[in-house]
């Protein structure tokens, strides 16, 4: 039976002496099983000493079994490592024993479920007793407890020091004798049904059983593929309760993704010996913040590059040699678009100029055009030719400002740019402009993902983290299913960049941005808190655990679960996010509850028009259903959203 911390507190109020077990009670390890530390130790040993350390884990486990058969109750770590004599050279054996102690210290974590109980005991002047069965030395146990904030106790009984164990009941007898109290004065809290419950009761001690494993994270179904995924999953579960409620979702879901992405990026930059990396706005803003937390190499400098499709596409018109076809082929076009959007794509955004052109050619600004056969559209071709000088002059002005900005940020001859993905069109346009301006720059693009089934990766230097040509097609399909929402979590705190201009006061080139699309403070705070939670995770995991080589599948799985099977609250909250492409819409249409049985037609109509169908179903039902299964059986999504061709 799972008891809340308050329920445990209610059960110990009458007792003067409160006893705690250590592992899985006061402390947790940031691994799924204690023997996983031996896996990490073996990997470290193999890296340091080579094949002589092969099979260390199984040898270490067997050595403990042999040592235990030689004593009546408890062994020590020294006893265990004596059994390794002859199996490893002495210097390696001594190193392994010390390394095991260091790993125990490194991977120990406070049990956030029990910490409030301990704090209650401190604040209410309870006599705190700690009783543990463990082969580790008492001095190490004391260091681990203090590291995790357990700094006060009245008595500590460690089986490896005393030679008696709870599992026989003898350590309880010993503790009662040393404390000079009768058993009814003491209540014991622990997770083991035998040593913490049965044996305590046999000695007349009231026992409170707590579960060994408690799931604290919201989205627990994740893709755990290796020991480091295991470590990160356990770390998340052990630490999430200490996180501010508004930051939890980003902490547990976006945190691992940014960690995996940035550790991969750092390796790539070092391998290519790249010293300057530019994070492209807007998606690159949160990635740069994450990178700066994890990057410890002072030789690698990061910059935020104010750019957008428009910032790079419009200046490129000055390089098109006046060709309408080249202009059409250089841009992404929605299936249907307005004349106003066409003029905007040409860089003609001034409302007065648009009105004049509209009247001149007698074309309504809201008139719709199709992207099919666009290159042969005589009406638009006529406008392009008629306004050629205006288009070219504007493009040339913007090109000059763009190049001034590029010189201002002082690019090296070899650089990296980082963006979310997907086709590398911004990188391609930037390279084209730089080449035309005789700027010889070796540019490497690094992306969250790149579309596998295109030839773009062979045309420019680009790599993807989650997926790319010939790898992780499953992640490509999974990300595609939640793409629109996925892109929102990378949203910067400013609107898309419209153009770059030269500030008269400073002579510096600065960005002019469009209005930020999120209108409500609720949506803005939701995205901000989500990203702040992710950054908090990065700071904590890097300071406590250092470098972990997690898999890309694990890094993505938390976000994926959040969006395919959202809780009712998360669906309601994230349904209020505005998605803007050519038009704006909320992710969940009609974001309030109404009955399918009472209004079936309205329900189905709203379902079909909602961008986030799993979210819609979660908002409008009160049951914990497999929304992803329902959606995929009601609707077969296209392999790839057309919008991705913009990137």
C-alpha cells in the first residue's frame, strides 16, 4: 500500500523515536537496480584498463555471494574485494573498490517522497535513528546522507560496522539495547518486507512499509535502450518532486531532449574542430541556452543569429537575375495563398504599396492563387515583371543589411549553424548569398532532424540528431505525427524576424520582428515555464551526474508521450497554444467540454478541424484512454506535413 508523506507523518506522531532505513527509504540510487552501478564500473574499467576488465559485473556479484557464505550475518566491502584477489591485479582491484565507493556517492539521491517525513522529525524534536543493512563502510554512508541533506540524526547503526543485520532481527535488538529504550517507543520506516517489516515486528517495533518503487513522473512510458537511458529515467523520477509545479513538464520531457541534442552537438563540433556555432532564430534560442549550460569547452563560442526564411529569401531576390521562375523555385508555397501573401514574399509588405499594386493590376489582395503550375502563372508573372525595379531595389537594400549583420557577428571561415530542421533551406539560401558576395565560409548545419527521403543532405553539409538519411526512420515518423506541437516548444520569446536594419544611433545592425503570435499571457507563461523547466533539468543533471550518453530514442520519448497521450490538464493547457503558418489557429478547437452523446455532429466536426486530435479527445473525455490508438485508427496522417518543405 502506498502512503503519502503526510500519511506517514500521521502514523509517527505519537512516537518519540523514529527509525529510518537508508536505501530506497531515505536515499535513492539514480539507477534502476543497485547492480547497475557495477555495469557503469565495468564500462569505466574497460575504457581505462581494456579487456582485462571484461565481465567485471558478473565477477563482482559472484564475489559478494562467496563472501556472504563465509560469514554469519554481514560482509564488508573489503571482504567482497578480497574475493577478487587473483582475478584482477592488485592495483586494478584497489582502483575498482575505490571507484565503486565513488559511484555510490555520485549516484545517491535524496528520496523526495520521504524527505518531508525526515523534516517533520527534525522540526518536532523527534529522536532520529538510522538503521541499515549494507556492506558499504559507515563513513561512506555518513557522507552520502550529508550530501543528500540528511545532516542530523541521534544514532546510526550500519550492519557492516556492527556485523549484525536487520534481516536476522539482531540489528534491531542491538539498536534497542544501545538506545536503552523499549520497543514500543520506536517506529521504523523502510521498504523491505522482511528486514524492515517482519523482523521489526518480531522485535515488537511498529513498522511502516513504503514501496521500493514509486512512479513520480507523469509520462513514464519511455524508450529505455541503454544504461544511460536507465540512469536518466531514474534521475528524473527521483528528482521531479522537488521541481516547481509549473516547471515539471518541461523538466521531465524537454530536458532530456535538449540534453541529448546538445551533448551530440558538442561532440560533432569537437570532431570537426569548429570554434564558432550560430543558433538560428527563433528555434535556436532555447537550444543556445541549453548549449551554454552544457558546453564546458571555452574554445567553442556560441552566438544567436537573427534570421528567418524571409530574412534570407527576400535578399536572395537580388541574386535571381530578374527571373520570375528562379523566384518561384526559391520559395516554399502553400497549396493556396493570397495575392497579399505573394507580395509579402517579394518583400513588398508596406500596406500602401500593396494597395497601389492591387489597384494598378486590378487584383484583390485577398484573391486566392494555387501553387500548382505557379511558374507559368501569367498574372503573377506580369506583376513580377512590372514591379521588378521596386522588388530588386528592396531586395538589394535588405541584402546590404544582411551582409552588414554577418560582418558584425564576425563569422570564421569554418562555422556551424544550428536549427530545428528539416530540409536545410535556410542554410542553403545563406550559403548561396555568401557565395555570391564572395564570402568563403565552410558551413556545417546541425539540426534536431532532417528529412530522410530527400537529396538535400548530399547538397550541403548537414546532420540530424533524431533522424536523417538512412537512420531512425521510426523517429522521423513519430516526430511527424506531433510536428506542429513539437515546433512550439522551441518557440523564442520574440516574433519571427522580418528584416535586418541599421540602427542610426549605434550603426549596428538589428532585427525588426513581426508581432509575437501567442496572444494570451497563459500561453506565453506555459511555454516559458516549459523551457525553464528543461533548463533547470540540464543544470541539475550536468552538475550531479556529468556526461551521459543517452539514446536519441529516449531523448525524444517523453515529449512524444506528452503529445500522443496527454493528460486531461495538459491537453486543455496546450490546446490554448496558437499555431501560426499562413493562418492562425488553436491546437484544440472548441477548447471546452461538451458531450459526444448529446452533440455527436458538433463533436465530430470539431474533432476533424482540430490540429491536435489526441489533445481534443483528452479535453472532451473524462477517461484515461489510448488517444493515439484512436486517432491513428480514425485518421491516417500524411507521411510528412507540407509545411516542413519550408525549412
